[in-house]
C-alpha cells in the first residue's frame, strides 16, 4: 500500500516595507504539485498615483517604491521621461548618473551578500548569529556597503529616497574636490570587494541548473547599468520601445499575480543574465576575479549568483573610481527637458534585474499613463519553476531542512521580499 | 546595557515609509519636530546597516517606529533591555530595528544610549496618510520623542 503523504509549505504574511509576499509549496506523496510565490506589487499603486501628476515628479515618487533600490527607479523614470520629451542626457551628467547607480549596486549587493545570503551558506540562522562568529567579515561587509552609501549620499543627497536627481540631470553637481574623499573610500573598498569575491567563491553550492532564457539591458562595449536597449541569451536584440511587445504579463492559474513571459518563454533578469550577456565588458580585474572564482563564461547555477554579485561589486567599485578620475563638472547640473505629447520608454539594471518604465505624456507634461515592470515580477515565473525542480530533487529532506533550503534558493534571486530574514512557514498536512 | 558613554551627538531617527500609511509615522514625527538645534534628524527605512551608520557615533539615539499591535495609537517606550532576543519581531520592518540592535550589539556599534518610541499601527497598506488613531497620537508621540531627546517640540 502506498502511504499518501501531503505536505504543504506555506509562507506567512511578510511584513516588509519594500514588498510583501508569500510562498506556497504543496507536495503530494513524492511529487511537488504546486509552487506559488505571491508577491505584493507596490508598483500598481504608484502607477495609479502617477496619473495626472507632472512629468517632473516620477523620479521623486517612484524612488519611494523601494528603500533598497531608489536610484534604479529614478534612473528608469528619468530615461523614460527624457525619451518621451526627445532629450538625451550625455557626457558628464550621464557619467554622474552611472556613478550614482554604482553606489546603489555596491550598497544593495553588499547588503544582500553579507546580511542575507552568506548566513544561509554558512549555516547561520541570521546575520546577527554570523556576526558573533565572524565579526571581521561582517565589519568588512558593512564597510563595503558604507562605501556605496557614501556615493549615493554625495550625489543623491541622502541614502534612501535620494532627492538630488531630477529629469534632465541633477539639482546640484559636485565639484571635483568633493569626489576626492570618495575616491579614498573606494580604494579601500576595492580590497574589500576582491576579498568578498574570494570569500563567497569558497561557499558550497547546491546543484541546480537553469535553462531559462536570459534578458538584460545592453550597450555594446559596456557593462550596461543606467541605460540601454535589451538583449536576450538567444541573441535577440530589441529597442526599449519594443519591451512590451516581447515581455507580456499573463494571468496564470492558482495565482493573482501576473507572470511575465519573454516571447512566450520563461526568463530571468539579474546578475546571471547580465554576466552571461555583458560579462565580456567587465573590467579586466573583475573578469580575472570571476575566472579565479570559477565562474566561466556563463553561470547557470542560481546559487552562484552570490559570486556574480560579488564580482559586480568589484566591477562597480572600479568603475566608480574610473568615473571619478575622469570627472569634469558639467557647466550646468541639468539639461532642459521641455514637455511634449508622447510616449517614452526607459530601462535600466536595478541590482536585482531589469527595470522598465513607460510614461504617456500630454502636451503640457501631465502623465496620462505610467507602466512600471520591476525585476522581481519578471523573475517570478522562473523562480517558481526553479523552486519546483529544486524541491522535487530534495523531496526526502525533512520539512525544516527543506524550508531552510527554499529560503536560501529564493534569496538567489534577491527579490524585494528577500529582506525578510525568514519567510517560509511550514505547515505539514499528511494524509 | 544602557551604560552612558562619552558624550556624542543626539540623533532622532524616524523609521518608516510615508507611502505605507501608518508606517510613515516615524518620518511624520520628524516633520513635527522641525529643526531643533544641536540634534541630528534622520529618516530611515529600517535597514540594519543604515540604522547602525546613523547611530554608531551618537551619545543618544531616539528611534521612533510603527509596530504591529491591537490598540492603534498606543505608545510604547523601549530601551535596549526590552528589544532583541524576542522570537517575534515587533517592528513593522522584518529585517529592521531588532536585527539592527542585535547586530550593533555584536559589533559594538550601539549608541551611548538608545531609546525607542513605538506606536501601534492600524494600517500598513500602500497609500499616503495616517489612520485616525495614529494621527491622533502624533502630538503625544512627538512630545515623548522630544522629551527623550532633550528638545522642545517644534
């Protein structure tokens, strides 16, 4: 007689400002029947709120969507609005935007690596427990994160919800001398970043191989961050204006959330996609560090995304130093962006993946429609598919171990909800 | 744990997000306090590394945050001894104040003295504006924070 064994792993309500979510895994006998990730979607609220507002407001307003990646929201908003108005921001203003964005990457990745993901790999229940045993390592992580903060505070005005960014550029740009202390901080951060790559490369990585399509922002010759068009792992390239032709959000059974598909396929955005598609344009030191960490030309194990994030920290520290050394203050802190009727599109690489904005503007600049497609909702379908395979391969683990492994696996994608240290609540239903 | 140490600046930190209704109570209190002389005011999303950065050099840190509870508007005053080590997290920020306090303790980066003023919230949904009971508690909350920080309300 077969003993029927139903297990249900459900994720309780999450209390988190940046997003709330829940995860549900149902196992019947030895088969994973259902995996569902419910993610609370703040952008819907912000899209509605933006309608009727002035075209100058989205950088400020959308920055409030996420305390961890406000710069990403600002940069995608600016790119889309400037596109609608037919203005391109170039030269040192564009370089300052990239520098600001480097700060956010350093900050966000350091937080994710040290406070969220490393404790999983090293078998600690929390960052606090890890800090008690590995104080020097945690100090290094916080120092690295602080270097990112310093960039965001100097250019953005303050570290969360930066207020110095505006459509067309900045309210105020720094003098060269103001960047000098930042360069000193970043030179120290460079060693910390390299040590981080070496450290995470030594973790044990569970086996899991992704076959998904990949999507990343692309600017040939550059590791794209603050602007670009789109490119896929299959070799397809398309302009940002065609994003909504290729990425379609669909209703799926068992979920209230929409699932994004890229030309009908499951796909992933974020560090693994960027590394695969743009890795050739990383700086030589970052490429060397990646090779020494065993990454190869591409990386399809999502657990190794922690290594890619560490390489991206090293890259953005280097890139920030390069941008600072080449900096000449622009004659004006912003370019004029006169409003006009039209639609504009913007895409940038948030630390956790591609972030798309579209705005429809009236002739006076009033926003008639706003569309925001964040990386976490794009990745949702792939995360669910990966977890399904992951759980199926570990079906014999006890509930506690399985839950811990699922938490670790979800953090591979650095979803907004990953800030919650524990979000799997296990309920066992055996029949 | 609340041993005062060498004098340092006083910082008042409002934790929260103004677009999550009652979660915005911390930042709102800061607005009410105006610009008191000799005191640093900071809004924070509650992320532990940022909180630690804001208070590590302070002689006194007063943190105001929204918490979950069954009596919206009720005000609690906590100190180091009453935060941390709980199984459940009272803060509205899952990786938030409690983790920050514990992490700071492990790394010896607590302020000289830490006072936490928490108000029970009714509504953490997306949207602007406080719920009536939390809005009604604002004056008392601001007065409490001001008294703890040694300033007069603005």
